């Protein structure tokens, strides 16, 4: 999980946290974030780390990485789409 940095934009912080957790160097894996109203986001993550996992397990992994943001109240809701590569 990451520590919140008030100097960085929330989208950048979420992007960095998810990228660090799910994206390996030199792969086709990706993280896309769509900002809603500032506290509601939509994320799409394509990663090999989801291979062999069910959808609920994949989403739990993502939520684990976003827990710091949820606990701090900077992220209220997130729509998650995961793709196993």
C-alpha cells in the first residue's frame, strides 16, 4: 500500500500505487484511470498478476492497494475492471 502525498494529484497517486502493484517492466500490462467527480474513479487494469484468479479475487487485490485512499476519505468509490493477461 502507499502513503498519501498531498503534493501530488490524487489521480497520479492512484496511478503510481496501482502501477507499482500490478505492472511489470517491459510488458503489455497497463493501468487506466478515469476521474469522476474527484472522489469517484473508474480503473481498468490489465495484468499477468490476475491470471488464474476469479473476478472477486482480482478486485480484492485492487482494493487492497487502494485501501489507504479509501481509509483517508480521498477516494469514496471506485469502479474496477480487471483483465488477466
